[in-house]
């Protein structure tokens, strides 16, 4: 559990096109084995500490001739941003992918005191 001790909590969201490999014969569409795509995401306003980031698939265009295998997650989460990550493996073929994300965490407030 993440305890939020601040009265200033913010939610930032986004929806990111990760790739469209069927258009150019990219490896997500034509390849096999372990494959990964990453996209660095920067927050509009930094959080006080690393927020909780949830990731979901918002567009999923796959070949149904094989099993559909995927992992989506946020990695390297900091107050300033994170890496949006998609992984697949074996013979899964993905034509296009878009991932949605939501970050929730504490933010600085103009009423905060910096006592040092």
C-alpha cells in the first residue's frame, strides 16, 4: 500500500501509440521470439515522490493465428516520469499497439513549507 500523506494529490493520464509495425514490416509483426518496445514518458508536472502508475492496453491489433502473449508495465518510475514497456514472445504477431496510463501521487503545493 502507498500512503499519501499530502493533501495535494494529482492524477496524470496519457494514451501513447507504441508502434504500427504492419505498415513497415517491423519486428513486432514479422519477427518471433522475445521482443520489447519502450517509450519514455515525462510528467507535465513532477510528483513529490514516485507515483503509482497503472498501464492498460487501449488498442490491440494482433494476428489470431498464434497465441496472444503480452506484458505491459511501467518501469523506472520517478517523480519526473517513467518508461512505458510492452513485451511479447514466441510467435505472437502484433500489428499495432497503443497503451493508456494513469499516474497517481502527491504533488507540491504552494502552501507547503520547506523547513530545513
